[in-house]
């Protein structure tokens, strides 16, 4: 479980980094980290997809899709005034965090039960 916890932490850090980089571009304050954050997020997305349950994989896919869509809008649009291109990303991250917490809680309960059987 500790491995999953660390992986999920790293995944969230990179997804939020990607989101933050897009937000900085929107504010005309490009942090110069978009490519790095996106590339490393892809690595953690793949890692997560190999070990996560269906709910987490689905949430990761939704956030990934939202980030790609938002990036297209942010980088290709002449103006995003009045739009909220990162709203779907924000919503997806909330769902993903809930899914990650739920999976880790289930893993912890299973682990504690398994440990009790050993006694």
C-alpha cells in the first residue's frame, strides 16, 4: 500500500503541476514548466494505469483528457476571455482524489484484516 500511496502522491503532484503550468500560460506568466510537467505526468499516468482499480483508472483517464483539451484551448485560442478552460480539470482532479482515497482505504482495510488472520 505504501507503494501505491507514493505513486498516487507523485501522480497528483504532476497533474497539478500540469494544471498550474496551463494556468500560468492563461495569466501570461508562462512558468516554462509545461512540457516537463506534462511529460512526467504521462509517466505517472501510465504507472497508475497498471496497478489502479477501475474507478481510479477511469478518473485518471478523465483528468488526462480534460488536461489535453484544456491545453488545446489555452495554447491555440487567441482569447479565452470569459471561458474557464481549466474547470473540467479541476472537477476531474476532485473526482480523482476521491477515487484514490477510496482505493487506499479499501487496501488498508484488506491489509488490516489479512494481518489479523496471521495472528
